């Protein structure tokens, strides 16, 4: 260590990237551990999973009154955390968009529900549960929405094959 | 014995025919009030006091609640929407929309198709507004490619999407009218829509599911004589809309069945993520064409029509006014149509012209590679939204550098708007159900995808 030499290393504090917009800036300054980045000119917040709902509440307080959409991406083995949950927020008063992204692990993926903050996230989260099997803690009615109730598996996962449903054609054994 | 028997008077024992006839002195001609009648009851019967008999004050027993299943095969659910309605007498207490009957896994299909084939997939989602689906998808792909399309392509896109908004709203007006009982509206709306679809067919070759707006521009240039067709639409449609107003604006049945029915307030609309005419009918000035302009729509002049009460009538009114504004935009596009190419001059994205294939080996190779492998899109993710006739239509696109999307998600406006149906229908009459559904204008292909 540097103490032996009698000198103290300068601790290099890397400047944290923050958005220029004042509303977004004050929102990001509240949270130390949330990373802001620009993706094709759109503001994206990478949120740790534990602070998902907390960040959502602050975002709503900052003026993002609409949760436009909640969706997910299945990264299979390409990333350490398999699922990525994406929520698109919209602020009508400030004419701003913000995308918040968090990750969920392979085994029993689960994040906090945004329905207590934005009731409009209800159907979207049900769709994510239906399609990816990601559960949302605190969701009032987390049931399948598009697939039949007795469906097995979650279709939009990458390990869910396409065209493997047996059909009653003559030579159906050739397909499968 | 008790005291009663002691004090009983002999006169109390009634003997038939012994009583004195009793008459109350009345005004001449006036009728005596029946014994069980009271003044307040008389007021009710004569209509001086109107009591809304459907407003229950008391708590209703669980046994008196009835669950009614509506759909998925019901003509006024606009497809395969199913509703479970909990009724108390004639009043709806709770509603649960059950969807998924038209789910065809289009988001999964999109992962199998390459970027240039994706248009054929997304155009089938919201089948009443196919151009908007194609536009949202194409804009997302172009954003990932970091590409700008030529001005003529942008103008053609605006022209087609705005005319598409007219045709979609005409279907909404037509079905809204028919559901309430104005059968003529059904005929009128579809008659006018036919004129627009004929123009689409002339331009793209198909009446619906065009796959005309593609990543990199549009599939072909506008056909010869397109200006006459558009001018004809712009001239005819306002006259026809005037006929709708003559039919409906002073029609007491129409007004009483639409005013203060299916109300969604501005707060509810924002909380539930409702967009489009249903949001603007609640008085919220929000239009993506103004807020986040796309495809060069900011250079055209138009207004955003707003409602006040957020009821069925206001949604109808907003749609009629939006048709007028869309025609206004179409007129400006027609007058200022830029010259030039209708797609980007990038052979890695758009196929070469047919004539070049015969004379150039490179053109042949490009053509072959584009239609077998497709073009690759750099890794990244983006969200692009356009204002479809039903609200914010978004496309969330993730690419991992391959020729097909890693993930394509469509933020369907009908899907989000359907969440508000239980809110709009709560504590309203059963008879208003179809009016409310029709005014939300859900397209089940868009809901289930």
C-alpha cells in the first residue's frame, strides 16, 4: 500500500454520468447506485432489483405520471442475469420519456410490482408473467392473460421452441 | 282475565250492514285518495318527482348479484373480447375483461423473421391501422440502424398514416353507431372507408396488411394520379361528415345514450395509461404527433381536438374532429410532396431496382443477400412510439447484431385502453355496456397480438 511510502494515493473519483435535463438530473441524484445512460438518444436508468419500486415512486413524484409499458427480454446464457425487465415511463407535463431497466435471475425471477404506483402496469405485468414467467411481488391479480390458464411454459422464453406443438395433420410426426 | 276484555265496548263488535255511511266532504269532481296512498307517492306516480330506481342505497345481498358472461362470440364486442360482468339488478358493479382468444404469438414470430420480413408480421396486429404498425416498426429499425429516410418517403408515410387514421376512425364511428342502434351509421361509415381503402389498394396492392412502409422507406412510389384520388377524398369526406352530424348531433336518442355514459376522467386516464382519443376526450392535451414528432410531422399544421367530459359522446366528437385534422394534414402533404427517392439509397438495406439486376452482378448479389439473409442491425435497444388511431403505439426493439430482432415488443394501445373498461363501466347500466366498449374502439388483433 502507499502508506509505506509515506504518500497517499489520490482517490480517483470518477465523475458519475448524469443527464442534462434538470428534472432527470435531480431524480438521478437521489439514487447513488442507479446508472444513467443514453441509448439512441433515449434516457435509460439501470436500476438494481431491490430499488425497482423505490425508484418508480421517486420517478412518479418527479412527474412521470404514466407507465406506458412493462416488458421483458430473455437473455438466456448471454448475460449473468437471465431476464431484463423494462418499464417505459412517460411524463406528459415535462414531455419526457424514461426507460427503467432491471434484471432478474434465472431461478425464480421476481421483481416488485409497479401496480401500486401506476395502476396501468397491471395488464402489462400480467403479460410479462404469462410470457416470461417473471413474477411481480404485490401484483393484485397475477394470472395468465393471453395464454390459456392451463398452458405449460412461458412462450417468449428463448428455450420455448417454435412449432413444437403437435398438430393433427396426416404426417404430423415429421414435424415436432 | 286481562283488562282488554273488561273495557271492550259492545259497539266495537261489527255487525254487517249496521255501519253509518261515511263520506268525506270533497270538492266537486275530485277523487278520494285511496287509503294506502300518500302525497309523496302520488307525486311519484304523476311524474312530479323522479326517483332513479336503479340507484340502490342499501347493501345488496350476495345472492342477488349475478355474474353475466358476455362474449367472446358477441357481435358488439368487436371481435373476441369476453367480459365477465357482475350485476346487481341492472347495474354493473364489477367487470373483468378476459382476453387472449386471438393470441397468435406475433412477438414470438417476429423473432423468427428477419428485419425486412418483420413488416408483414406487425401489419397484422392492429388490422384497422396497419400503416401505423409498420411505421412504428420501421422507425424502430431505422433508429437502431442510425438511418434517416429521404423526405419523400417521410411525406408518403405521413400521407398514408393520416389517411389510415381517417379510415380507422370511420370504422369506429360506424360500429359505435350500430351498437347504439343507429344502423345507418354502419352503412355510411363503411361507405366512406371504402373510398380510402380503394386508394390504399391502388397504392400498395392490398386493402389491408399492406407491408408498404418498410425499414428504409416505402415499398414503391405513389401511383400515377394519386393526387386526384387524395383530392377527391379530401373533398368528399367533410361533406359526408356533415351528414353524420345532421344525423346524430340533434338526435335525442343518440345524445341521451352517449352523454355522461362511460365516463373516464383525466386522472383515471393517466393512471391507467390510456392514450389516444379516449385520453383527449377527457380533456388532456396529449398527442404524440405534437409532443414527440415523428417522420417530419412537425412541419404540418394541425390542431389537437379535445373533449370535456370524457364520455362516449366526447370520444365520438374527438374522432370526427380528428378526421378533419388528418384530412388537413393530408392536404398539406399533397401540396408540398417533396421530389426525390422514396427509399434510402443504401443497397445494404433496400433492394436494387429491378432493371439493375439484369445488368449488374453487384445488384444481383445484393438482391439475393437481402432476400435470403436480410440485413444485419447493430446491437442495441430502442423504443419508438407513434400516435395510432387508438393511442400510443410503441415498438420496443432489441437487436443482438443478427439479421432478425432479438426481441420485438409492441406496446398495443388497445391492450392498455382495455384496462380502463372496468372503470368506465362501474356503476353504470347494463344497457350502456356496448356503447362504452364501442367508444373505446378496441381492436382485438391489437389487444392479443
